[in-house]
C-alpha cells in the first residue's frame, strides 16, 4: 500500500476513438507527487486528447484514472483538483486582469475554516465548513497570485492590452488561484516569442518547486520538454513510445521513432548552436 | 458502462432547450395547424365558389407583380449608383432610402391617397385629376414600402462584387451602361430573384395600404379581412390564409436553398468615378429618395392643417387634441398601448431570440437543429396568417391572454422573430469557442458565463435586436388587428379606426408620431450600438503603437538581439538617416524598450517585446494541395513541394526559414497525394495539416478557403518556392504585404504600385514588381480576408479564381497591401520540368514510373 501513496495519478488502460478512428490505445502510466511531466509528440499523436481526458473535458471509451488512489474517471472537470492552462489563454476580454483571476473564486463554495462573528476565519480552528469566500479572502488570494506571476502593476488592465507572455501569466494566475494540486498545460508557449518562452519556462519551474505542484505539460518542442521535465512521455501514433527521464531517453531511445524524433533533433539543435557561436 | 454513468450527469440547460422549442411550437406551429383543422367543408365550398375570391387573387397578383417590378428596377439603380459614387454622407442617403421602413404601410397609403386622391394635393395645387382610388395608388404605395427591403439586399450584394471584370471592360472601352447590362446584372441574378420574392411577398400579404387606397379594387388580404372582421367567418379566413402563405413559402424555400451567407461587413469605397457619373448617380438617388418621402411629407403637412383640403391654415390643434384625454381624436390610450407593446416585444423578444441563438450555437443536444429551423421559419409566415391562427387557438384564453396586451406582444415577437435571432446567432459565432471549456475546468457555471461574458461581449447586437423589434411593433397592423379590442388597440391599428371615420388629420397625426418615435429609436440605437462596440474595441487596441520607422528599428534590433550594433549599422539596415535612427534609439532607451549593456550589446527588454507583440507573425499557412502539372513527369510520383532539389525537399527551404524565426504554428493545406506529406512530421513535428478536398476541380482559392478559419496575422505561402535567402521570412511584420522583386520586364504575374500600395496586378508588364507567392496579412486584413474569401468562393465562378485575386482585385478596396522588396535570387521559382533539370541535373534521366 505504500506504493499507492507515492502515486499522484494513475492512468490505467485508457482507450479513446473518434468516429471509429483510434486516438488513444491502451494508455497506462503513473505520475508521482510533485513531478514535472512532459507529454511530447508531433501533432495528431493523441497527447492533447489524453490531457483532455485527464482533466475531464473528454470521456474515455474505457479505462480508469486514479488520483491519490481514488477513481476520478467520472468526476466533473472542476471537481478533480486540477487546473488547465490553454494555448490561446482564453481570457475574458471584458474583464480586467484582477477580475479574470477572481472570477472563478466568486460564488464558489469550498471546505474552508469557519468564520467568527466578525466574518474573519477563526484562527487555529480546524473545523471546516462548506461556504463561499468572503470579499477579503478573495482579495487576499487574487492579490497574492497576481504578485506571484509578477503582474501587480497590470491588475486593472484588460487582457487585450497586454503581450502574449503577460496574458499567459494571467491565465496561470487564474489557475493558481483555485489552488489545484495538479496543473496541466496545453502547449502554453506555442504562441510566444523565443525569449519570452525562456523566461516563462523558468518561472513555471520555479512555481512548481515553490508550491510542490504536480505539473503535466503538453508540448511538441523537444528542447522545452528536456529542459523542464523530471520525466517525459514520448507519444507516437496513439501510443506511449517511451516514458523515462530525459537523460535515459537521450541515452537509450526505446525505438527508431524516439531516436529520430527526439535524439537526432536535439543533436541537430546542439550542432546549430555550436555553429552559430563559432 | 463508465460512459453511461458519465452521460447521466444532469445538465439543466435541457430545460432551456425544451422551453424554447415549446414556446415556438405553441406560438408558431400550433396556431397554424389548428387553423387548418378548423376549416369546414362549407367554408371551403363557399370560398372556392366565390367569384370575388378569384377576382381578388387576380388583383393581388397583378398589382404585387407590377409594384415589385418597379421597386426592383428603382432599387437596383439606386443601389448601383450608391455602391459606386463617392460621397461623404452615404450613411445619411441610406437612411433616407430606408425611411419608409419606419412607418406603417397604412400611413404610406394615407400619403398616397392625399396626394393623388380626389381633392388631394395634386388636384388642388395643379389641377391634376387622377381617376380616384385603385390600381395606380396601390402600385405607387407598394413601390414606396417595398423599395427599402429590395434596396438593402441589392446594395449589400453590390459591395462584394468582383471589380476586376470592370477594369477589363474599361480597358476594352466598354461603356458603363454596357458593362452594367453585361456584368452587373448577371452577377446580381440570384440576389435579384431573392429580393423580388421578398418584395412580392411583402406586397401580396399587406393590407394596410389597400385599406387606404384600394377603393373598389379588392385585394386578397382585404377579402380575408372582410370575411373575418365583418362576417366573423374565420374558417373562410383560414382558407384564404393558405393562399397568402404560398408566395412566402416559395420565397423561403428559395432563400434556404440558394442564398449565400449574408453576414456582410460594410467597407469604404475608394473608387473615384468621374464627376459626371458621380453627379448623375447622386441626382438619381436623391430623386428617388424624394419620391419616397413625398407621401410622408403629405401626411406630415396634413397633421398641421385645420381641415384638409378645405382649410389649409396652419395649426397645432390636431396635436393638442390628440394629446388631450377627452377629445374625440385622443390618441393617448393608443400611444400608451403601443409603447407598452413595443417595449415588451423589444425586451421579451430580444431575450427569447438571444437565448434561442445561444442554445442553437453554443449548447449541444438534439433540439439545437430543430430550434434553428423553427426560428428561421418564422420568416415565412405573414402576420395576417399568424393572426388568424391565434384567433382560433387562443379563443379559450379570453380574458387572461386573448383580449389582453399579452397576446399582442407574443404575436409580434413570433412574427418578427427571425431577424433578431439571426443577428444574435452571428454574434455568438464570433465569441471564442474555448470559454465553455475554461468555465468547465474552473468550475464557473454556465449561468455565470452567460451573464458575465456572453452578454458583455455582444451588447451592441442586443441593442440592435431591441431596436428592430421595437420599430416593427410600432408599425405592424397585420397580426394585431385581429387580436386587439377597444382597450388594447395600438397606434398603428388606431389609424384604421380613423380611416373608417374619415378623419385624415388624426390619421396624419398618428403617422407622424410613429415616424418620429421610430426615427429617434433608429438613430439613437444605431449610435448607441456603434458606441459600445467602438469603446470595447478601442480599449483593446490603443496604448502602445509604434510608427513605421520605430517599428523598423526595433524589429531590426530584435533580429540582431544581444549583438553589438552601431547606430550606423542600424541606420543602414533600415535605410533611415543616422539622425532619425539616433532619435528613435534614444527614445527607446528612455521608454525602456531596449537596453545597451556595457559591452555595447543591445538587448530588447520585455517591454520592447510587448511593443512588438502586435506585429508578431502568429502563424503560416502553406498551400501545397495542387498537382504541379508543368513539372510532369516528376510530379506524377511526388507532389511538387516534396520534390528534392539538390538533395533538399523544396518545401523544407520555406519551413526551415519559418522555424528559424520561431514561427512554428504552420498549417499545410494538402490535396494531391496528401499521404506523402506525413513524412514531414518527422522533421517538423509541429506541422498541422488541412485537407483541400476539391483541389483538382477548382483553383487555389479552394485551398485558402479550406484554411479560412485560421487566417490570423499570418504568412500565406506557396509551397513550391525554393527559398534561397531565409531572411525573406521575418518574425515581425508592420502591415499586409506581398513579397516582390523589381524587374524591368516580365511575362509573369506582377504588381504595379500607387504610393506604397499595390494598385494593380497583371500578367506581364514593364518596370513592375515580379510577384512572389509569400504574403503577410495583418490583424485587420486577416479578418477581412476570412470573410471575403468566403464571399468570393461562394460567388458565381468564384471557385475558378486564384486566391490572390480576392485581396488584390475582387475585393481590393478592402485591403491595403504593400510590396515587400526582395531580390529575384532570394527565392527561386521552378516553373517546369526543364528548369528543374537545369538547376538539378540529376533529373536529366528521370523516367516515368
């Protein structure tokens, strides 16, 4: 049973078809608490579908997902303790940054410390009740997460005014505000500049270390996957081609595809960098 | 099993879906069905044996046909001129031409009658005697009220016409008149038929006008009205209704089957026609405009005279009496009813139409399609028919529904449902599809999303919907006249009461008041809706804008980021004077857009990147669907983009250049031998593919059409270019452009410029820019391209066009496209097999397999 505790997420025999066409076939893997996992693959390999199944926007045809040993296969997306950061940010254009982040908190009920007569949480009390957050509690959370992503100066601006990198940080703040223990990223940097990608990569890693969140990161960028991940799921043709640490994948590619798609590619990049700095 | 469990998750949206379908079923379909069941054999034999019935059909057909023909001709002329003349107050001319839409048809009848009737204006002032009431007045009146709808349809179509054929006609010396007959009319054929039906249906089912001016000529709606109102023969009314329904149903079916997508965007015309043409056109439009408003001027005048036609002295008495509660012509009660009805129809109708559009576009379920169909079907049911249906079905609700204002509100909502529904639908289709998913993962309820995101993002449309419903509820009499009583009569029906009593002054006062209210409503809401849309947009766009020079400098620095750059080198790189460059760089340092480090390297700051962000190329669309026929035999085995030249696939040169600049959102449109393109994924895992299923039966417009939804600040490239200098692809672009190389002579596609912009495209030319198939489309132009590609693709002969013709010729007034200079050797075009052999001699021995 001690092994079970170690597993944050277990994916067991997931299958999915769209209109008869196989998208995912017998996918199984485990992820440990606090790990940073990348799902790496070319367009159409099934990685995004897998992500959607994990968060619950899509339903698998068969298979089970366990989180902390509990079956969550049929839970609502918002009841899985997971957050999702989208590629196109999908911020609400009519709301300020602050309101974008606060939006999901308002009116949402959670198990929270009970309030005293003045409306403040009773300190030291372990008694939890299902209630909405007070204005002060919401303000505290929102101000904090906006500060974490470094956008305090922009709190009252609308997202349309901001750069892609800033918008993506708002999206991350919006996810952080709900304090999920797993955060999923769906190619979050695909629309960003190389320089901003670099700095945002570091920030995401820092966030993960700071809050010990489990992160699952979908990408098609080998460099990104290798620089950020504890382990990488390389996907090809609706299957997992290899699931291992970056080092092991590079040294011992499981098959021809992994060699071509990952190893050769990285080699080429390294070579290009060497040549350009000569 | 798991799936089954998931599906049992209950979604309360189903209540809304069912509720909306039920509403439309009970208030649209049920009354129509019920009406049919109420017809007895006696009714049938009475009507079918009644000579007057056939006479009425004949009369109606005749005057509807003539009226429609005349208004179609006039509207075509006005729309033609208005779409081509250059005139600053065009918007006001449009309002002038659609003014008749703001008043009841009976008011137009009143105007016509007081002009042409015995003792009318023309009789009194010029002694012109017309032979009383009848066909002539019917035709004049019907032209006036059907003109706006025909005009709007044709005007919209003309704004999207292919202008290139006119250029050709012009160079051949074909006269304007001849090109109008030879080019414009054939292009408009479908729209003209559609407009013809719309106008015919409108006139055929209208009875406001005949009531005023028909005299002894009996029309079908009047015959129906008599049977129902005077003789209480509802069954007979139902049979006559069916005949009224016929042209409407034909028109509806025609529209559904043949109509092209109708969501138009207005654009400013930049053609400079000759002064003579301009004057002629303006004259014609104003002439027609005046003809249209003469009936209005007539009734407005009468509303201010003591006794028409005997005492023409000026007075306010009619208005004073109308607004005093105890006068015999008091309209206070009517006005109150009308305002209540119109406001309620506006509020409730907008809500229901908005919700229906929401359900049919943004929720899933079996009812969404039927809901959409019923919603647009309301277009086909004339108000008279709906009114009769309501009389039958809701008899039992007398006192609490029938006989109250409520039934009038409901019947108006249903009668005018389709237009606001389509407006809302259009708005919903433009809102980001991801919001529902975001909400689901964040635990935001659909309700909250609806009120806090959907509504704020479509508020302009909501205002337009309200205004449309309000205005039409103010003017309608068809459905409501069967359903209202002494206490619930609205203003428009009030006119019919005074018509019976022959009190022209009161009729005129009411007509004028309706016109005034609706005019205020229309102008006010147009302004308001423009205003809210604009401030929404402005908030998004403003703030940081680089001018052209600043952009060039900043983009140049970014391209050489973290390198040592002297100001001289930058100035040379962007071809600016050293002084200007120096000024710009100092400004950048001050604004914190760049930093110069101690080791003299220059770096763009995050703020600098933010300033460049609006110019960042988001993606590339690569067109690779065609069969390179001139490259046979090698293309028999391999699509041209995948042919290797000196060991490298042609397409790789382009893809490498794109990816080197960080543009990895690349979509390749494939068709011919599409499977072979999969090999690209190995080297380029980020590639996405879109299939063009009709690549072999259409020109390359079909490839861009297949990718239309993703056109967004992107390069559109041909896949068969060998990019020898990757620098032709840059990461940032200031505005839309085509790559071009200056040549003294060419027999290939080439551009001519006027100022900075492409003014003409031709095949072959001298001292021009040779066109290279790499273009960039900025935010604004991408949006227009998405719409214009669809318009042109769906137009006649659209599929045979090159896509480049859409922005450069057909819709060229929508776009401002620059030429981006490059050298001819930067990009090599291999046009045929023999050129390939010259470049790569290893193909000399290529054999057909």
